[in-house]
DNA sequence: ACCCAGGTGGCCC
DNA sequence: GGGCCACATGGG
C-alpha cells in the first residue's frame, strides 16, 4: 500500500521531470553520429572523456575513411592510437575498439546488422563480455546503435536524480538505478533516447564549474518547477 | 596549478 | 562486495 503510493509518486516525478526537460530544451536528436558503427566508436571513445575531445578523434578517423568496420579491423593498432589520441586513454581505447572488431569478425563475419539484430538481452550479455565495454557503453550501443530500449545511466543521471530527491541513495548501483527508471516510465526507445540525451545536455551545458550545485541556473529553474513535490515532507 | 570530462578493469582486503 | 588506482588529452 505504502510502497505502491511511493512508486506512483516516483513514476509521476520521473515522467514529469522528463516532460519538463523536454518542454524546456526540446528534441536532442541523439546520438551525434551518421551511422550505427560511428555510434559504437563514439561510445567507446567518450568513456570518461568530454565529447569535444571525442569529436577530434572521430574527425581524424573520418578524414582517413576509417569509420568502417573492415578498414578499422585491418588498421595497425599503433596507427589507430595516433588517430584517436585526442580522445585520451588512447592505449586502452584502441584495444577496446580492436576487441570489439575481433568479436564482430569472429562471430558475425564483420556484419554489424547481424549483431545489432540480436535480442536486446543477448546483445547486452555479449557486449559486456568484450573487454573495455562496460554497462554504460553497452547500453549506449543498444539504445543508440541498435535502437532498442536500454536506459543509459551515467554520472549525470545519478547526480541529477540524487539532487532532485528522485533517489536517496548516493551509492546506488548502475543496475538498480536503471531498474527504477525503467520500471517507472514506458519502455519506449524514443523516450529512453531523448531522456538520456536531455540529462546529458543539462548536465554539461548549464553547470560547467560545479556540476549541478544549487547555484546553477538549472537547479533554480527546476526547484521552481518542482516546489510542490518537495514542500510535502 | 588545479579540477573535470557522456567509464572500465585490475588489484587488494 | 567495497575501496583505491591507472588510464591521457584538452578545456575552464
């Protein structure tokens, strides 16, 4: 009884929060890439790295026509490192990209669609077994490359949800937060897509120095919108 | 001279 | 199952 009403409140809040962001900032048209393969490369390169740096690495690859599974698979690893250097962590990211390609070519004959057409749980399981691909990267690939509903949890998601009392546990695990969100909003790719993109947008554009501190315009704006949720104990 | 970025894996207890 | 740590570039 009590649990039910809590979960209903939470559902309303999580959905309301999304609608508020969407009304304010609009459609984000994610992922910023031309094709699924580019999404995957970008998802690996952006691990703990600003997108601004990733863009440079992607540009280097594009200039040399390496946004292509077969060409990238054949590219010498040391050359790959040089091209992706601006994205940082280039040694391990080059290995991760090679690990992914080795997996793709040994199990799917290099055919990306065959991999992405796997059922979503299978796809997640397989991606997580590639060294260098963790939960966030796997879910980003499932959502933005395969177009299947997997809600992506990142630092911003956690921080924003904690700051706005949508969750209380500071140390909440990836899977747990993902489950809470997925259980409380419709399981729609388009919704997952926009929601995560909006969280990243507000996380990165409105709180440069101290992410999401209470002096940030975003939080002042949201507190005004959500006063009625917080005033009730 | 710091701190942070759309994480991940390894090692230690 | 936690608590550290390395990984590396570029911007504020």
